[in-house]
């Protein structure tokens, strides 16, 4: 009977310690009965149950689970921060590429095309018919020379050199065959100061006939002098 009472006392003590065990400590101190090799409780000379003090460590599973949960939460927070930073960077880059940031550069679309530079029109050979109008001038027997130079040539060639008789207005006509490019003309009358005696037929001018009216320094007034 004493053994049963002793066992109940020991169990009561164990349960009391177990109920009062604080979760704030890692180790728990408990008192357990001493048993012999046959598993029977050992008593002293007075019949009291012999006990011993034992220190039990908190379950590794609880500590491990808590640590794993803390590490998992920390890792999730880190991943969320990294993802947030990546999203912000991507959003900023997209705005910059779209020109929303003000400093972004808009790239040309793939459909934009650059028109090729048109090649200049090549000069073609053509004939030039020259009409020279000489106004009324004081009577004078003299000489008229017409020279021309085709684009690219250094020297002028003589188109005509002929005697003319001034005093009344007259017109002279000349032809130049198979010339290419711009053509410059100079007309001179010996002993007479004239203006408007230089002109150019451009290479792009495809007209065949070109007329020029000279202006002399002294012209006879119609009706005679007063």
C-alpha cells in the first residue's frame, strides 16, 4: 500500500512540475523516482520513495520549427523587397523609354523610312538658237564679236566676228549645235560701250531659242536731234 501511495505522490509531483513548466526556459527541472533493475521503486529505511532530480531540454522539434518559421518569414520579406525593387526599376525603365520621364529618347519606329536623295538630272546635248537685237545707234561702221564658253571649258570660243553698220536697229541670229551643260555668252561691239551683253543659258534650260537685246551707250533719238 505504501508503494502505491509513494508512486501516486511521485506522479503528482511530476504532473505539478510539468504543468508549471515555463515556456520561456529552454531546460526544465523534474524529480523522478529511482527504480531498481527490476523496475520497482526504491525506498529508504523509513519507507519513503527515493527520488532524483533530472533536467530535460526543450523539445528540439519546437525550437527547430520556430527557427525555420522565423527564417522563412525573413526570406519572404527579402523576396518581397527584391521583387518590389525590381518592379519599380522596370516601371521606371518603361516610363523612360516611353518618354514619360522627360529625359527619355523616343526611338524611331520600324516603319519610318528615309527617302533616297534624288540624283541630279544629267545634262543632255541640245542645239541653241541665239537672237541678238542691236538697238538704234549713231551711224558707225564697226565690228561685232560674239564668244561663248561651255560649262567645264576654261577658254571662250568665237561664235562670230563680223562687220556691222550701226545707225538703225537690226537683229542677228546664230546657231550652236550639240552643246551640253550651261553656256556663257559675251557680245562686244568695237568702239561702242554696251551693257546687258553677258548672259548664260543654264543646263536645265531646254528651250532652243534664246533672245538678248543689247543696250548701247549713245542711241539716236527718233525724230532727230533738236
